[in-house]
C-alpha cells in the first residue's frame, strides 16, 4: 500500500507492532502484556530435601577413634591427622622414628674407652684418666711390663693410678694363641664392669687398628660404645 505525499507515492508504514523476535506460544497471551502475567501458584519449584541438607566435609565430620597402636610414640603430636596421611608418608615417619630411636639407643649405651700408651708418659695417662673420669683401668697386655718405659710396669701402675687397676692379659691378651675362643670370660667381666664403672682398656700400641684391642672393641660394640683415644 502506498500513500501520496506532496504528489509522490511513498510506502505506508507497517502498523503491526514489532515483536523483536518474541512470539508468545501460549494461547491467549498474544494480546496480553507480560507484566500482567501472574505465576501459577499451584505449581511451585521445590528443592529436594536431600539437597537442602548441608553436606559435611571431612573437617566438619566427627573424627573417628584413632588406633594409636600404629602410631610411633615419639610422634604422638600428629595423632589428630594420622588417618588423613597418605600411606607413604606414614611409612616415612615410622622409618624416621625407628632411625631416631636407634640413634638414641646408641647414645644411651655405656662407653668403654680404649687407649695405647706408646707415645705417652705416665703423667699423660694419669691426666686422661682424670679427664674422662675412669674408675677401672684394664691392662690387656699379655706381659704387663715395659722395657723402654718402666713407669708402665704392672707394679708401678698399681701404685700410681688414681683408679682401680686390673691386669687381664691371660684372659684378654693379644699374643698368638690368646684369641677369641679364650676371650669369652674376660669379655663378660669387662661387660659387667662397664654397667657400673667407667672402664678403659690399655695396651702398648697407639694405633688401635694395629692392636688386638680393635677386635676386643668390635666384640663389645653390640652393647657398648667404644671411644678410642689416640695421639
């Protein structure tokens, strides 16, 4: 349809209201404003009750009773989080604890001192005995005499030492034939002494690796710490 304006024909404007691409599909709503549409109160949007119940996270849940028998006693402070730890972390903690326990046991072992007088004077030995608080000096020389230094002869040591002197050359001597098979009695005596006394083994050789004291020390290390004193 055209309309005449000032002697010319122009297309007539569309009188139909634009819908902007929205056409109500419900019958009866074509001529009704959306503002006047009221919701159907009979149809409500209900949320399932299980969705309304708050979901408890592991932190908000009550902690289960923990079996502390599996927990190392040295790490009691981590009891609260122990169940949440990965298995490999638990294993690492247990290994570390056992290692610390072993080290502590090593520290707590009684100490047996081990020394050679080869490059020392009697005065040096007396000072060492006082410094370490030695209460029993065990002479493990097969023959308790010295041709070069008379101060270390058995009788002189018995008179000079500020502690008990025991010669155990027959039980713990290092000469051929005086070996491990014959040392049992002497080692038992040393072990029992070390429980209540500060014991030092003494022989001539300064270097423990060149003396039978090294073997004696190795046999005692299962239950005692051996402290080698050398120049």
